[in-house]
């Protein structure tokens, strides 16, 4: 079998509507995992604002803002 499969860990780590931005409380679409193990959640707006600084500190950047755009297109 050479079929590529999605890694289970990737699916399990998806953000949900229960995840909230640590800065403003809006729905979170980005998760930053710090090298020390701390996790920060951000809405699209605050993700953009903090991204450069946090990735500079070595944070793992999990971005699901594409989902946000996809659902907007379907809201008609
Ligand atoms: Zn926010």
C-alpha cells in the first residue's frame, strides 16, 4: 500500500468552535505551541498580530484560517 493517509495526530489536533482566542475571546483558528509546551489560541486577527513574534520564539504554528474563508463562501 502506497496510498498517502492523513496522520491521526493531525486530525485530533483540529481546532473546534469551543476553542477561543486568548486575546479577545472570539473563535480561535490558530494554535501556537511554544517550545516549552505552552499553548496559545488566536482568532485570525490576533494570529496575524502575534505570528511574527511567536514563531520567532520557536512556536509551532497551526493555522486553520483557511476554514474561516471556506465557510464564508458557503454562507449564501
Ligand atoms: Zn482575538
